[in-house]
């Protein structure tokens, strides 16, 4: 992200402890606001008086039944629309790999478009934004899911879709449901980004994120102790439309 993204964290830590422990005057950077977040889109540091917890924009998952077959089928929309179901099959012997951010290897932004093209990843994408969209805070994801197994996992990745088609992860979450159906809320990672006109957001859902998380065998056995021999394929269903799954985006307050 260039030189603008750099911060002298060692000097900042020394300043902080000089202020808190030794009683020195607060350094200038502390007086500008309690929260400093780097905007991945604008490539600038944004300063807030407190952790961003302002208004949210709710997007509903929508699709025509082929969100795991075609990347352009599933959508994130403002209006819920009619209830539906998107299904995909998790194969424990070919699990979706962990990729990017804190789940996967490597550093920096990595294009996950090939991963999203897998048959066992359901994708839901917004329309390209027409005006800059500033987000800051923690996304909240609510998934209404069902499966043909008593125990299963869902891994979620929220990404930026650039105008040239790259898919760059912004936030991830992973959850385990110890029932055949229900509502889960994967704890998503915070983000700070301003989307430029023409860019979009994508939510990708899978039944695994290996090896960041052990593969769930789908039998109720603790995934950390299960053997490959007892694993089974799992068909997952994601409820869409009215009464279904949704994504609440944190809109950035003025800084």
C-alpha cells in the first residue's frame, strides 16, 4: 500500500508508555483521535474519536439457485426479495483451502478469483457502486443454514472486486454449527476501505478453510480428533431472500 501505510509503531509504543507510565504529555498523534485506521481504498490513515460503530447498510443474500456454479448468479442486494435456498457440497477430501488474510499463507492482497470459481464455494456479489462507499468497523454476518449432517462448518470471506476482476479479501470469519440447521454469526474481522466507483463487494461461503481450521467430518466428532476415514460429504443450504441470510456493513462515520 505504499509509504503512506507505514507507521513508526515502535516510537508510538514508547510515546504511549511515556504518557501512561511516566506522566509525559500526550504526543501529537494521540491528541488527534483514539482510533487510527488505514483506508485500503484511499491509501490514507483515517482518525476517529472512538471505534466506528455507526449506521449500517443491510444487504440480503439472493440468487437463482446457482451461486456455487456461476460467480455471477448470487447477489448481495438491498431488497430481500422472495425466499430461496442456495446449495453446495463440501467434500472433506478436497476441502476449500485457507487463502489470504489471517487464514492463509502469504502476505498482502492476493487474488482469490480462482478459488471463488470452485463448485463448493457460493458467491454473492453486489452491483458495482456508482459513488464512493466508505466502510469502517466490523461487518456483521447472519447466516440461516441447513445441512444433511448433524455438525458442519461455514467459512465466510468478504472481498473487494476490482474493476479489472481481481477479488481481494477484506474480512473473514469461520463458525461451526452443532445442529442440522439454524442461524450462525461468524465473527468477521474489522475492515476500513473506501470503494471507488465501479468496484463491488463479494461474500464467499464454503464448508471449510483448511488448514486454518480442521476439516469437520460431519459426524459430531471433534474435528481436531476426527480421522479422514470417518469424514463424509456434506450438502449445505444457505437461505436467501426474505427471512434468510444477510450482511450488515459498517458505514464509516465522518472522521
